[in-house]
């Protein structure tokens, strides 16, 4: 086993042999954007054929809604090229959505009643039908409004050459995959522990439209203040997207998903996908010949579980995400708590990605033996506090049951990140990572510099509603991308991807050899091990105990105040 180092030791004793390898980490971005009309309401038109098939296109797809685009960059070691790729995707998309706009914010505006939100379609293939029915299930379980909140996911991994050298420097004698997995899970736990800092720095949703609150119909809506006749806000909020009116689900809170090891994560999340929930059983799986949801379990599939950070392993055809993780381990880490930045045309700044990269490495080298239930609760509460009132100068957070002023803790973390940034800056006279770090330090010292504060400043100064602000930015950025030149070779490559994705979807639809029912049966028959299956069967037998059923029934009687991504 590797020796445990203190926080200060881990941030000052990075082996010299590792330093050249750290600059080659792979970064990628997934950015969600709603297609909207000029009034701000969600587009009811199908996913544009000129953007290819959402099911099979590698870089342009859809998330929950037919109108919720997801733009996916390749994973590259050069962060500048990642942002260039995201920019090129915006140029191509904006040129192919007719007179529609891309919403330049996380929180939707306009008409947000369920009929105004079309669920994504993926064609008639078995895999395409499953993706649609899964989303149909989300609509029955949670309503559609919460599913069209947009965000940005930052993906990060170390180069393969790093891991043997790191293992050697740590004098670890486990097999390499086990060592790598443990290290990535430690990174994830620390990203959870310090995740409130991401919400403070990069939250960009301090206000929401009343249409959103009406559609959400949440008891927490009453905690917001009225800004004007169409908008509500919280004076010190950073990310209402990550608050109780955003990604919070009491049904999911019935399960504690452990991140103390990959085995525990797979075990706990698998349980949640196998145990029926009374409230969802009342919905039913089918109505006539049509599906309402994939099943009646707490989670239809693993993707339904929302967490701010995920371990990821790309899946193969027909493979479940947990099966992929169990078979091949962790390939990269996905940070999911970044808001779409209203002040950036592509929704995220290059400096933001540099800070997230440095933070990820910082979290890798920090010790963390695991989180118990009290620490898990502490982490969740810290995140909610910062989401709701992160810019409150009096705000204190809990660090291992000790109260710490947010500003003090944030500055301490940034100070400890300095060495990481210096390593990443090696050979670059412009010291871009150090500059990105200092930019965030200024936001900590001067909260009015954060995106969330700047949004409220503009709204107050120009007497603009949240809808007016984001519509103005959406118009400006869509026009900017339409007028920007797209390199001819890059455009041609995008055109070829469109053609290939349409052909691939047709091929999938033509080559299905089994019924959809059989496809689902095969998909859900995958398991991580026989031992776990036995555990799940026992749990399923006890899941209907009066205590759990009482709790579940109580939630089933509540208004739909649940969300997930």
C-alpha cells in the first residue's frame, strides 16, 4: 500500500520525474445548449438533419430534449486547442440552425410547461428507442423542466505514461490498474470535498425566470426574492442550477453512493438500479404497447444518478457504464458542476479550463482515505450553502466538523495550488496557469468579479430581467459565431461526419436482429459479479420493508420536486 502524506506534504513533494508528464494530461469539454426561438422559448423543431444524427454523431448530439444540443470536443493535451474545437463546433452549429439561437445560459427561460419541451428522438433502432424511453421515464418521474437545465462537463485524465512512474515514486506494489483506480477515486473524493470552490468561481445562475419556478413547483421557490415581475433571485447566490431548485433529488438521497473505492461505487450504484421504488411502480412500465419508462427501479440506468463528479470509462456497443468501469477501470474523471458562463461566447473561458485542470491535479496529490456518512453530508451541505449564498461575506463552511470562513479556505486552497500551476507552466514564459490561478484569487478577494455577481449587477444597472439578459447574450453570441469564418478543411470534416452519422443510424435501424423487449432484457442482464447479484436479490427482498416503503410512499405523494441530469 502507498504511504499517506499530509495535505502540505502532498502539495510540495511531487517527484521531479513526474513533472514533465503532468503537462500532457488530456482535457475535453461537453457543453449543453438549448435551441430557442427569438422569444426565448425552447424550439419545437426536430434536431436539424444538417447537424447529422444525434444518435451516432461523435461531436454533436442531444441530451434530454430534442432541442438540448450537446457539443463534445475531442480529448486533447493542449487546452487552447480544446477551446478552439468547441468554438468551431459553435460556428458550425450556428450556421445550421436557421434563425434559431443557442441559449447562452444554464437556466432555461420562456415557456417551460411539459408540452413545450420535446423529448429527444433517436430513430427506430433498439438503442435509439431505449434512449428515448429512458428520457420518457425521466419526464414521468421528475417533469421535463428540470431536464433542460444546461451545464458544462470538464473531462480530465493523466497520460498513460504518468501512472507507472507515479506508482514507482509512491513505492506502491499493487498492480498498476488497481493503483490507478485508487488514485482516480482519491481525486474524485477531493473534487467533491472542494467542489464548492467550483460553484463559487464558476457559478453563473443567481437568478431564474418565474416561468422556471412555476414549472418546477418547488417548495424552495419561496426562498427566492422577486427581482421584477418575471424574475426571481438570491442576492448572494452563485449557482441556483446546483441548488435545491436545481439538481437535488430526495428519492436518490435514499441511497448513499460510496466513492471510497470503485468497487463500492459500482456496488452501491448497481443496487439503486435493481431495487424497485413504490412511487415509480405506480407509474408503470407500459401503457398499452408503449413504454413509459425502462423499469420501476430507483434508477432506470446508472446515468440517472446525478453527482457533481463521475468516474468514466467509454462504453462499447450494448455495454452498461458500470460494466465498462468494472471491466476496464477508470479512463477519465468528469466534473459536472460548471455553469454555462453567460459572459463567454462558448460558455466557458480558457482560464476556467486551466484552473479546473490544476484543481484536478491538486486533488490527485492530496491525501484522502475516504468519506464517512457525516463527511458526505458535510460535503453536500457545503455545496448547497455556496450555491445559495456563496458570495455572502459572513458565510462559513465545515471542514471535518470545523467552521472555516469560505474566503479563508478558498485562498488557502489556491495558495496550495501554486506549485501545480508552476509545473503546468513549465517552459511557457506567459505562465498561463499561474495567471488563471491569480484571476480566480481576485474573484475570491473581490466577489463582485464573479460571473454570478456580474449578472446581477448588469440586471440592476440596466433594469433587465433574467430573460432579457440571457436573450441579449444569446443573440450576440449566435450572431458572432455565424459571422465568424470556419476553416474550410474543418467545415468539410464536419460535413463528412454529418453524412457518416446519418448513414450509421440507418445501418443500425436496418440490422437490428432481435425485438426491443429482448434487447432490454439482454441489456439489463449484465452484472458485475455473481456475488453482487446475490446481494442485490437479498436487498430487493428487504426493499419492501415497512420503513423503506413508508419513506418511499411519503416521497411519492410529494409534488415532483426531483431533478437529475
